[in-house]
């Protein structure tokens, strides 16, 4: 599992070198239209009726197979906007319904809440679900599904260790049930959807699996299933002056109830040290197979001692057993040193991508056998981003973002992004600090600037940016509100949000407070942060032209890959709806005139009518008009 860095050995050096603690983000001009276009047939798969549109972030890594991809365009220009619920710490991000409302679960909040919903404009609270159990809230990411029994409606599912709930978007509870797990409550990273069993599935940090009927919440398993692993070894203690550690725990404790834990223990959980399951999991909607990254059985490391030195990727199947189901392990692939990444799949389920602890990206087949292994230079953090087009796979490390092309039986790095984002002072560095999110017009990322302490950097300030999918060049970057250990979540209008979960900044903040950094570091920010779109005309252009590129490619391949073409048609309709909302927002913001919006709406109406009639909508004139509006 990943290891935290020591920080005490360099504190004196910081004082002596006079490292300053204030970086300024560079200025980036509004980006031109990207040259990236889809080429060839895209990856497609089964889409059960309960799966909601991919035009927004619906679960921890966007969807049921953890692609970290949305079908819409990101806002090309944005800036930090509001922070909501600042007294919470959120190591997972928010998810969204189709109206753009937010849903999230803070980690051990001081307020007794199990789920919070916010409206997107100002971040105001819509409603909450109370934490009736009184046990740790867990911070598991909600799952938003469509309701097949009520077309147009959606339901939000939240799974904890001892309790799971289903809530309509108005806050009314559909069901609230015990999970039946027998152990002491620990975290659950989020629930997923199993289409074959029509079930909501959860995997706990101690390796238990539960599955509940989607409609009623009743367990569908003959008995809870537990993975065969044991906890991984604990990580090394953080090496820091006691005053720094005490200060960092106080700062973090203002945002989350540590319940007697030290900050080193919190970092251990985040890094997968001392736990059995440290990641979310995937469910392949084509086969119903579960893919879970956890620890291997104790004996596999050669010593039966209650500690698993190896990690493993497990394939689990739900097998009918009378009217219920049993969970069966079909195969697993062990890793030296463990795996710190959530399994991610392409939509056809043809392979599973994971990162190991020694700097490899690995593609594994359905039988748990390696397809290829690619060294990427350092350890991959979190989930792999898997695009539907061109074999693009995105890997994030502690310092870099890479685009990898899956060539079938092998893979190659196509580009590594250069994150020249801040005007740095002596002794400072800039670095990647999140996963890559994939949109129709760019790759989203979060980067930080700070100081290198041991093997990993510590954050002083942050920002959010976009990379060009074709070249890896930075398209845009804006200074940020705080860091996250989770993901960049995307609302249905292309807005980026994060769950604020500062874990590196407590140390730099405290070094500054204790006079060990020469200039102040901002206090920690909790809650949910929004990066609000600016220049809605640019978002209109990017969404319209992405749809046009998509449809041109579909026309070229309509006789070669009809399933791909149908997926392109669906994505074009989602981009058209985004164009509609961007035009309305652009008029309100003064980016479009009333006449320009009227002309845009007519073209959208015409294209949507073509979509409803089963045709490939034509978006060329919409793209051209949007480009003219931007140019004017």
C-alpha cells in the first residue's frame, strides 16, 4: 500500500533556506477549440434501465465501472466560487441528479447527518438524512440511479456498514434497512449497482460484501460474504516534531470527529495501510461480475500471522441459490506490495486496469491473467481513467498525469502533462494531486504547489485545470479553494466540484503557524467547493463542436459499428441538452444576446428532432454559429 512521507527531517532545512509559502497561479487565456476528435468505433457495453445518464457524476468514479468519464464538456473557463458546509471533511466527492443537485456524505461530521443534499447555484442545503445509528458516518459516496418504475425520476442510495438507505431526490425515504454485517462498523467507500440481481451492493473496509434488493432493501444473499484477506501492514509513523503533529491533528479535528484516531492513522486508512479494502469496486454491467481490490489471503505471503503482505484483485460472482444469491470468488490476481487503485473497466468489460505499488499500470483479463504491464515511472494513485475512445487510458501519479494508449496486447505512453502552473518561489515545486477526469473536450485535474518533504510533496496552495486530450497541454487553470483526496466531480452543466479533504495542508499550515515557514499558509477549508463556469459562450462552443465531431465520426462508421453509433447518438443528445443550458446561462451572464440565443435554440430544436426521429443529429451549423459568437 502507499506509504506516508516523513516530514521532520527537513524542517530545519526549510527554516535555513527560507522557503516562502505563497505561490501565484499563472494566467491562462481562454482556450481555443481543441483539436481532439473521436476516431473509429468507441467502446460500448450494456446499459441497464436503472443506470442514469453519463452526463454527470453518479458514483465515486463517475459510473459503475469507474471510468472517471462524463459524456459532456467541461467548462473551458472557470473560477473558484462557493464553499458549502465548511465544517465537514469530505474524502469522497459529491454526486448529482439530472437537475444538478448535489449529494454527499461527510466523514464523521459533528452534526448527526448521514446524507446532505445541496442546490447547485449557491450551495444552500436542501435537506439532510439524520444519522440514526450514531455510528461512524463512513463518508461512502452516494449512488444515483434512474428509477425504472417511475420514468424521469431518480433515487439516491447510500450504504454504510450497518445501515443502507434509499432516498428520492426530494428527500423522502424509500427504504432504510440494516445490512446484516456481523463485524464492528468500519467504512464503506460507496455502493454500486448489480443489474442481473437488480441489487445495491456494498463492500466494507474489513472485506464484507452485502447485496440488497434495489426496490425494497431486503438482503438477497444467503449470508454475508467476507473476502479471504487480512489487514495489510500498518504504515510507518509520521516523523514530525510533536508540536507540528499536535497542531495538524487539531486543525484536522476541527473538520471531522477523529474519534480518538491520530492523523497518522487517518493517513494510513487513506493509503490502505492496516486495512483489508482501501478502494471502491466495479461491477461489469455486461456480466454482473464484481471486481474488488483488497488484500490477498494471509498465507499467500508465506507467513500466517494475521497480516496480508500482498494485495489482490478479486473477481466475485453472484450465483443463484434458490431465490437468493451466494457470492463466489472465481479468481484473483495477487500483487507484491498491494494495490492502491480502484479497479476500472472499459464499457465492454474486456479488461480491468489497476496500478500496483511499484509503478506499473496493469491490464488484466476476465480470468485474472495479465494482458500487459506498463511501467509509468512512479506509483499510480487512485483509479485509472478509462475513455470510451481511441484506447485512451489516464494514469495519475503523485507528480504527473499520463495518457496511455491501450493497443490491445500492449500499451504505450503517448504524453505526460507538463504542469507549469504557478509562479514558484525558491525551494517550491508544483505537482499533480488528484485523479484525471475525462470530458468531451478535455481532461480535468487538480494540481498543487508546495514543498518536497521526503518522497511526496506537501501542499500549500491548489488549483483546478484542464488538459488537452490531444497533446496534454494545459488548456486552462485557476487557483483553488483547498485540496481533496478524492475526485473532481462533474455536474450536468459541466461544472467541477470537489470534496475538500485537506490532509497534506495541515502540516504546511502548522509549519507556518509555528514559524517554520516564513510566510502564512491559509487555514484549512472543509466542505464542498464549486468552480463556477465563466464564458458560457465558450462552453456552448465546446459542447456543440464536440457533438459535431462525434456525429461526423458516427456517420463514417454507421455500417461498421452500429452499437458505437447508437452510443454516439445518445452522447450527442446529452451535449445538445448541455448546449441548451449553456445558452440560457450565457444570456443571463451577458455572454450571448437574446438574438444569438434564439438562433442557437432553433438549431438545438432541429438537431433534437432528428435525434427523436431515430436519425443522427446534424450539429455542424450549431458548432459554426457557436464559433462565430465566440469570435464576435
